[in-house]
C-alpha cells in the first residue's frame, strides 16, 4: 500500500491572500527559489533550515504584501490588544528589497536594527521596523521546526509566541476587517491627544520656549486633535498638519540643542537610556522609554515622510545650516508659529513673536 504525504497548505484557500500591487511585485516578490538558492540563503542567514512550509509557500508565491495581514494574539502587542498586523512576507532570495537576504530584509533587521539572533525575520509590521515577526529556533535548534514569534524593539526586544509553526501562522492570518475597531480606536486616540502625558523632552522644551509660545501645550494638543479628527487615529504622514507637527517638534527640539544632522534630530541612538541624554523626534512624539513611558505618542512613523519634509525645508531656505548645526530661520520660525496659531483655532492664544 502506497503511503501519501500531505503537502503543506493542502486544502488552504489562497484566493484573496496576496496583494499583488505594483509596489509589492517590484520590491517584495521574487521568482520561485531553486534548491541551490535556498541552500545558499540558509547559509547566508546563519545556517538556519527554513521550514518546509516556508519553502512550499515560496514555490507557490515567493514573498509579497498580503491582504490577510492580521494574526490573533492572546497577549497585547505594540500594534493592538488582541492581534498583530504584518505588511508582507520576506521572499527566499536576495534581489528584492524585502527578501531574506535583501537590502531591508531579515539580515538587515538583525545586523542594523539589533534584533536578537534567535533565528530568522520573516515579516515586518506597519511600525516601520520597530516590530518584527521571526522564526524562533532557540528550542528546536537550527535544523528543527521553529515557532513564529513577535519581537517588539520598543519593549526591550520582548518576544511573544504568535504560532507554533510557520504553516499555522499563515493559516491563522485574517483580513484587517476582522478587527474593525475604528470607533474605539478614534476614541482612544482622542483620549491620548487630549489627556495623555507628554514626553519629558516636550515638557522641558515647552518650558524653555516660554513666552514665545504661550499655551504651548494646548496648541500642541489642538493640532494633534485635528490630526485625529481628520484620520481617525494619531499618525503623521505627508500632509499639512503632519508638516506642522514636524516643524513644531523641530522648533521645540532646537530650544534644547542644535541638530548636527537630520539623523541627530530624528533618530534615537541605540545606546539611549534617558530622555535627558538624547532628545530626538522619536522620543518626543513617536516612542517612549520602557523605564519612563509617556502617553502622547504615535507608536510608529515613516522616516521617509520626515526626511521629505526636512529636505523641502532645506531647499526652501526655511532650515539653514549654521556653524553649530541646523536651525529654522527667524522668518520660518515666525511663519510656523503663525500657522500653528491659526490652525489651532480660537481656543488657543496666539504666540508672542
């Protein structure tokens, strides 16, 4: 009697699973991998044997953005109370940007972002690199069947199990509509921007600017509330109010120190343990330190949007390089504060210029 072996994902309906938009096909998808390519990638990523289900999926569709992008969780994640979201799956390859050995793939996340060397990163989240889905080989060894885990950089790289294996992880993915909590999310975002505690850096900066921005906290919260009203959540993108928030954060930052570079203003150093040691955009409104959390934050951002704003300000002469670093010109500062006062509305006093 001939024995049959079930193929991974037998009976699984892939209809509507992948999101083959042009961006995904260009940056995330590669051709089905050969045995030789798989062996070379496994060696390059540390000698970890990829799960048979991962290989099987890659031979059906090698990486890409997914429509079923949420997985239920029993523990809270940085993304939500009861689930984690992913953007897509890394291809087995090295030519696409988001592949296991690609420019911004699994190797990059461990080597450049400091994720723990417990295995292989397989999917990023919408948090812009601050969360990662990984294959965890700590228990099974490099040749065994790994668990799928969620790693949160902003929680000191905490590790939480998502699924017992890769196939179970894929089978567990559902569409975001399963977690449609738009009204609850907006209410929580309103509470955050209206009553959430501010970053210690922002508190210090508001005190430093003093009479240059009377009622500064109310103005900041009014601008954030308008962002929430417009989007339904607290997030910064490429739009007028986001640009105003970038400008406000840079002006407040400049009251404490002069930015030597874009990176110095925006990015938190990996060695940072104190708000006092490393004022920066990320610690002003995006992320907090585990030991001293604050509420008024977006929990994620796209660095490219901030860089585009910065580059436009440089090109337009609003930010200039001086002997000690970069600052807003007096004219740009006055324009920023006038726009902030206008957009915040009559509930906030106009700044004293």
